[in-house]
C-alpha cells in the first residue's frame, strides 16, 4: 500500500479556498447572521417566474440537463444579437474561468490582473501552474492602461479585467475598454468579467465584437438575476474560442433546474428592471448611511457599495470584525490600499436598517 | 489582432462529446422521444421529500450554496460510518472524475480501464494529457485481474473499475474487488465507480476502508436517488486524498437547490427502498421482454438491462436505429464484442409497454 502521488503541480498547491463561505462563518460563530451583505448576492432574488420554472423542473430532475444548454444558449444569443456559436453556458463564471485558464494557459505562462481583484481567477491560475503578475488599482479603479502595459512587459497570455470591478464597485466606460482591447499584445486573451454589468450606467459595456478572438466576456445569473445558488454563467466570444470549450468542459455539468430557471429569469425583463431599481435605491441608502457615519462611499456601478473607513487596513478589519460580531455578514478588500474599505451588498430596507444600526457601534468599538 | 493560442495539449484534443444527449437527438429528429430509456436515469424520480426540499430551496437560490456542502457531507459520513474528512461532495461523478484525473495524473501518465467502459473517464484522461490503455471484458464482465495485471505491466497511475459495470450491468462481489485492491501496483490509484451500487445484490460493495489511500470510491444521486439533473456525486476515500481536492475544486460549484434535494433524498430511505423494488420489477419485466423476442438478457445489478441481440454490432446498431425511429431512446455499448447488445434503462410500466411494442418491429426491420 503506497499513497498515490499527486501531480508535481498539485503537490505545490496550498489547500486554499478563494473565500470562506458565510455558512462556514456561521458554524464557527454558532449563530446565523441577521443580514447577509457580504457576498454580493441579490436578496431580491430571481423572478417569481424563474422560481416557478425551477419548482416545476424539480419534478424533471430525474433527467440529466441538456448538455448543450440549447434553449438557454439560443435565448442568450438572441438577447445579445450574436450566433449561438458565440455563447458558452457554464457552471457560473467561476467554472468558466477555470475552463478558460485550462484551455489557454500553459504551466509557466503569465496572467496579469489587478492587485486585490477577483481571487478565484488567481486560484485557477495557480491551479493550472500559471503565474500571476499584478498591477495596482489607480484611484480605486482597475487600470486598463497599466494592465496592458504590464501584459506587454511580461508577455502575458491572459489579462483579466472586471468592469465594473469587484471589490471597489468602480467602472470604466466602453471606449476606455475598447482602447485597452486595441492595445492588447498579440495572442493575449482579455477576460472581461462583466458579472455586474447590468447594474452599471449605460455605455459601460463596450459593443460586442465576436469577430475579435482576443476577448472573452463573462456574464452571470448570480448577481442581477438573483440566482447565485443555481450556478449559471456564460461567456460571449469568438466562435472558435467558444467551441474550444467543448474539448474540455464537463458536458453534463449543468443542473437541469438551473437551466430552466435561467431561461425564465432571462425572459422576465420586467422583474430585472424592478431589481435594478431596487438596487439603485439600496445604493443610495448605503451612500447615505456612509455619510451619516462620516465615511466616504465610493460611487458604485454594482450591487454593492464600498465604503472607505478613512484609516488603514487594520482599522477597517476591526470595523469588519465588529460588524460580524453584531451579526452582519460583510466582506472587505484583501489588498492595501483598498483594504481601508468595507464592502456592503445592496439589500432590503430591513437588512439595511440592521446595518445602519450596527455600523456606528462597530465604528465606535473599532476606534477604541 | 492575433488569436490566442490554446495550450499544446488543448490543440491536440478533438471537439469530442462523451455522449450525445437525448435532447440533441430530439432536435435532430424534430420529434421528442415517447420513452426515455437510454441514459440510465430513474423515471421513478427523487423522493417527494427531495422534490419538496428543492422547491423550497428555489426561494433561497439568491444565496450561493455552502462551499463545504457541510450538511450533506456530514449526513453522508454518518450513513457510511466514516469521518466527514473522508467524503467529498462534488458536481456529479463526472465532475469528480475530472478533478481526480487532474489531481493525480501527469501528462503522459497511463490509466488502465476496460475497453468500452465509461467514456467520460477516457474523456477526462485525454483532456489532461494522459494515456488510456484498455483490457477487454471477460465474459461480459470487467476483469479485475486483467486490469491489475495491465496496470503492473504499463506502470499505470490510475486504474478504473465500475462495479456494477456500465454498459453491461454485470458485477463482481466484494471479495473479488478486495483481491484487486490488494494486488494494485504501489502508488496506483483505483477509482472504484459505484454509481449503480444501490441496485446490486448484497456483498457487491467491498467493505469501506478509508485507511487505504489507493482507493477512491464514487457514488451518486443520479441513479437510485433519481436526481441526475441535479449534479450531485461524492467520493469516499482516505482523508489525505479527499482533502487534496480542496486545492483544485470549484469551491462554489454546487447548486444550493441540489444540495438541499440530495440531503432530503438521502434521509428518505423508505422511498429509496421503494425505488429499488420498482427497478427490480422493471428488470424482471425487461428480462421477460427479451425472452419474448428471442434475445438474451444479461443478468443486471443496475437500473438497466443489456440485451444480446444475438448477432454482430452492425445488427444491434440497426435494431437501435429502428427503436429510435419508433421514438424509443436507448443506447448501446460502443465496443466489440459488447456492441452486439442494446441497453435499456429500467422504467415505468407505461414506458416498458412502449418498448415491448416497438422491439419486435425493430428486430424485424433490422433483420431485413
């Protein structure tokens, strides 16, 4: 009996988790959170039509989901006015990011991203043996010019940009992204993560151009569509890249219930519009709460608001801990200088009232 | 603008699909199937308690699933009388197979499996740059001794055995598997795929031994629990191996609805017992239908029955085509000599009546 050896790469990997889930924290605390404002989920939930479709599909769950996600793929193609060959439906952006790294990144290749940007991207890059090179945020924005310059400098295979970005909630307008695309090094792939795009002002998304093989855009049902637990994301891109995923993806990986829910959520444009309005309202409320407490809220194009606690990372960390101790689940940026902030998801009036009550106490306790 | 190059490995991969889904076939035919008997799904469905739990969870789908699948992991640990550290919940056996290959197989390493065994394993092995070496079935059974002998001969890193096996439905008893385990080459991992184990006679599964790091056992909610579309599988094994998956798995990959459903399905042991009885009854019915048509049914320890059409692969293929033309979705083994057979999933009386009516016509048409 001899333990099978993991791959040389796997042996080097830490047993890392991109995020600790709120349930894990609740188990450690021995107490559930009163308000779940840390994962940028949408408490406004999916469309009732989507819930209804999922409940109906629960009866059909004895059948595997359609491995082509045909209906959803075609509906998304229609929505975006591209061909179905330009759409890949997958198990959330997290899943698709993993596939993308696997498909394009040789061990030793380099990925350029922003310091403190989405850690799940870094997790996948490490997991496939790639190197991460970062550039700092500039004025709390990801910096497209610096990202591209660094990509040229290090010969990056992939460059990652979230627009709007997480964890700061800031954004760039389409023309700035188009300039970035035009300046990409030859053969370098831009992963343009647009998970929060529905919440953003007009002209934040550059026009779709699926003739450009250097850009892969990622969207999700986890945020504006309120279906984080269903695991449905999609990529939009050049047909050749999109079809390449068929060589490696888990063809029967999609939940049948999730497919049915996403299709119906997509169709209910009225509910989406209502959600966007609720989120806009919640953002305003969060700006006000920040102001009431002498904090600076960053203008947000997402379903969360990032608040500058006005001091260093250690202070913000204490504020966070005090909020958690008051049963409010929030998160904060990992990296300085963004780690002077805390990040609060848009939520119901009831949830925001709990936060509004806890914040002054937390600030006071953290200042002691 | 220059197309980003896929990895050297990805460039060598065909755009392959392990199986063509029934929905794809329906779209090509322009007509839905009257009976869906080809994917070894369970038309008896999940427990009503599981359906109810999934319907309730649909309201909570705005939240990500628990990345630890804590409740389900602990319930499974209790059921199998092992520690939670010995259980990995994942996105179906398909998903876990992919993770396993990625974790243990270096490019160029060899995997030994049976010719005509589960193609999704081969798909993942190719996808991570491994080599597949096969041994033939012996008397329509996978051959544990031949598998181990070949593993020694080629220095295999992984050997794969399904027990009971798919596509033939045959099985070995536990002691035979224990002998196989004892004879494994040092450092070689046995993936023991027990997707169909609940349908098998007592003593088909060897006793669990999670102290042995050379064995990884895979189970699923897709078959006996009737939840193929939910994508919930699990692995049981040595804690060190199980924990290693945390280095590479998609931590937020599980659907929250599926987690809730699987937990409740597991608890409803009465419903499981009823399903197993229905499947046993359907198998008897299928044996009878085979006999009525002069075909030889293989004794099955699964939720399907494989029927020897008595001639060559070309003939069985014609029978299959004639069944499909009569709106009956079935599949057949890919590889000679098993490809003389067709494979029919256990199903409702109504579905089996449709099959019983179509089969003699199909045989006659195929004989012309």
